[in-house]
C-alpha cells in the first residue's frame, strides 16, 4: 500500500493539484485557502506529507470532477 506522500506525488506528477486536510477528516482545513494553495510543487508536497498523518485531497475544477458515493450500512 502506498503512503499519502507517494500518492500525493503521483497526483502531482499527473498535473493534479493537491492539498492536505486534517487527519481522519474529509473537510477540516489546514490551509487558509485550498483553492489558492493547492499545488503540484514537489517540495511543498513533501513538507505537507512527510512525517504527518494528513489526509490527501485533490483540487477539482478545470475539467476535473469527482463523484462521491457514501454507502450506509
């Protein structure tokens, strides 16, 4: 299984901007503006995801859409 850092770098390598979220959260912000701070910059990604438990999020828009499916019970 890949680490969050490995996954983040893979997204960035495919020109998908990413940003961190608080551990075990889908929405708790770490950044002041994920829209402006999401990045493909490898150095920034390493700072965010090396030795942390942050969740990985991707910036949508510009032709990228996400469908979320929640399965209850």
